[in-house]
């Protein structure tokens, strides 16, 4: 992943669109470094600084995960950096939390490791609409300090 990629909530991260087929992603980005299949759940493709998850049933993009260092831009700001939770809270004033993951349902973003300073857990996942629906009742309010 080189350069900066623009994020549009529930639509795309850079050139990768939610709902895009594995074949289309391969044509766009080339072959993945590694592929992991979790039976009955999802298919994960590992790429340089990027993990793309596909729904197993139709093999279309449903999540895109980025570690620190990825240059993802939202509203003219590079968002994958310290302070991401405060930045995203300006666009979704009601973040939620589950098992240490801060979820911004209005934006389609889940963040881990940034709120508790655990560098080994830092990750940002962009997801398609509906990905967190089965967890909505378990999500608790997350208060930004």
C-alpha cells in the first residue's frame, strides 16, 4: 500500500470498495502475500500493511484492516495515528465499545489499541454496513476524555 488512500464511510478505502469481489481486488492490487480461511466465517488476504476480509458466502470485501503507518485520509486528515479516537469522535459523537474495540457505527470504523496505549494491539478496521449489527446490543457507550 503506497501513498495516501481516501476513506469514504461504508463505500471504500482508497481503490477498494466494500462488496468488491476477490478477483477484482486481485486485478487491482495483485496477488496477496498470504490467504487465511476461517471455515464458516471469512477469508482474509494479507497484503503489505493491509488485511482484506471477505464474506465467505459471496467472497466480497466486508472489512479492511490497517496497522499504524497506513496513510488513510478522511476529511483531509490522516487518521491512523495517535489521537484517532478524538478525531473520529468529531464525526461520530456516540462511539461504542466491546472487548476493548472502539466502534464508530456512523463511520464504519473499529479501532483497537489506541485508547489504552497498547501499541501491540493498534489496528484500524473499516467495515461495510451491517458488519456490527449482530453485536449492537452488546456495545456499550465509550466516553472520550
